[in-house]
C-alpha cells in the first residue's frame, strides 16, 4: 500500500503535465501500472485469477 499522502499528491493537478503520476486505484502503486486497466500488475493478476476482469483469461498452450 502506498502512503496516503503520496496518493493524495498524485490526485492533485500538477504544475506541468509531465509530472502526472499514474497510480493503481486499488493499492496506490505507481510502478508497473497498466493504463488499459488502471491497475498495477499485482492487482491485475489477483483480479484476473479470480475472473473479475472481463475478457482476460490465463494463457495455456
């Protein structure tokens, strides 16, 4: 879990657009963020394994 002060800072509009920080909506993590889903890789994997993300299945071949 990210510190709540960092999450609050990321929600504010930055002075410059390049300073925008994308964070996971579940845990607040900023690294390994997936834009398409809006979550980090760890949360993505948890939700995908539970079947809560529509259209995503575990690959097997």
